[in-house]
C-alpha cells in the first residue's frame, strides 16, 4: 500500500461485488489505529458502536452516545486516506423516526470526515434508510443478529429465520442501502442472501460466502478481554506483546536501567 492511493467511494465499494473483489472491513475507534489499518489496505473502516465494549468496557453496545460516536469518528476520519469510513448510528439515534435519524446522521457526516452511516435493521427500518438516502447520506444496513436488540433477543444468538432475514435484506436494498452487514447467520443462508441482492454483503459470523468480512479490531489483534465469539480469528497476540513490553519497562525502571545514556540529555 502506498500513500498515493485514492479514497474509495461508495460507488466503488458497491462495484466491488460486481468485480468479485472480496471486501475487507475492520473497526477502528482512534487516530493511530485508523492510520495503521488504512495503510494495511482495508477497503472500509467501521467506527462501530462496538466501541462501547471494545473501548469503554461496557457489557453491550447500548450505552455509547451519539456525541461519543462523533468524538471517535472524527479521529478516525482525520487519519484515513484510502478506506471508506462508515460510522454506526448508536441506539436510539435512528429509532425516533426519519426526521430525527436524518438530523443525527447529518451531524455524523458534518462533524466527522466520514462517508456513510450504518444502522441495525432491514424491513423495520426501510423508511429511515429511504429518508437518509434521499438526504444524500449513504447507508449500510445491518441484518441478522442486531446487538442493539440484545435484551429483546435474550442474548447474542445465531439468527435462523430465513423468511425474515431474506425480507430484511431485500427491504434494505430496495430502500437504497449501498451494502449490508450480515451478522451471526448460518453460512448457507448468508450465501443465499448474497446471491439474492445486488449490493455487497459484509459478513461477521456468516461464513465465507458473503462479499466481504468485518472483524472488530480488538478481536483481530488479540486484545479482547473476556469472552471471544467463535467466529473471531485473532491474527496477533497483542495482549501478550503489550503486557510483556510494559513488564520489561517496569523492570528496567526499578533496576535503574531506564532511562540509559541514549535517552538522557547532557
Ligand atoms: O459495532 C460493530 O463493530 C459492528 C460490527 C461487528 C459489524 O457492528
């Protein structure tokens, strides 16, 4: 990846499906992480409301506020040169009707440098998706497991209602969504939905048959504390790397080995 690459646009992102280009998405919540994952060549960065869990240490995604999402998304948007940046609309910033949703999504686009919003829903949120798209705000839908509905669902469970999921996916596309996340659904069903819609599907816990994949950066880098879902693959063990490095620093300070002559002004 060179610094010369052009910013990926929403139409280009949609075109990846036609071209058979497998789409790589990760989350990021701050400037240095966004800069690194952008340089690594991801196609899109999601400022997910998972920041409530990954950054703020909450038990679910419900507590994060719109102002907090904007605070983090602004850092990410400022760092990114290449990837498309999508920002989650937090609960309940789009549940009070299309007018309020446009107002809140408008704030996200105006106050960050990001390009699109994501919201959880399909058929039930079609009116909101349509209103946002009419306002010129690109929308990524999120079907299957919807973490913002964790209490109604009774936990984070694989979603298997084919009729409902297919209807959600079709409704999201029909309302104008440019892509959709498919979370925690059987692989065969995700493949079927992917074939049935003309917009890219981005899977998480949805098998290999979707147009792309998304992972939470903490999971990918191995710094998640506590429960790690089965669909996660850690590509590094930064938890060990970080605790080992900080342990060595403490040992050096206590032994009088840091700072040494190289770190000291004469
Ligand atoms: O908030 C988030 O990080 C997400 C992804 C897991 C898709 O919605």
